[in-house]
């Protein structure tokens, strides 16, 4: 059986390592979200903002095919990787974006405003 102090130190070390991994993942997502979208990127889709829901952190887009997800064009609700995007978007805005499955939920992980 482990000494209670040693056990506490081990638990704290594991918790710190887990938090560092989560922070690194978030930092990587934010850096990726700031990268301009290339027209040659097969995961890039185009769409029109139909609704912005700041309270729930979601964005409704009428979009073209999501080739990286094997989905045809349609209108659907997405979570967003960065809620700050929701403060600048308005209904009718045209966007280029990349959506992916994040923790089992379709999420816009990169976004460029094209026109108003």
C-alpha cells in the first residue's frame, strides 16, 4: 500500500499532466482556427449563416458538401471551436469553414468570413 503522501503526490502529478495535455490541445485548435483557409484544402466547405445562437454556442449553416465527413450539402446546426466567432457573424454572412467531429459533436473548427 502506498504512503498517503506519496499517493497524493502521484495523483497531483497525473492531474497536472492531464491539464497540460488539454491545454496543449486547445492551443493547437486555436492556432489552427487562425490559419487562413486554402482553396485547395479538401476539408473546406462554403456556407451561408442562417442563425447565430450565442447562448448555446451554435451556428446554423446552409452549406455545400462536407467531403471530409462524407456528408452532402444541407442546413444544419454546428458547435463552434471559438465562441468569439459568434459575436461577429450575422444571418446572411457567407463563410468558408472546416467542420469536424469533436468529442462526438459536429463542430466548426476553422472559419473565414467571405462576405456580408
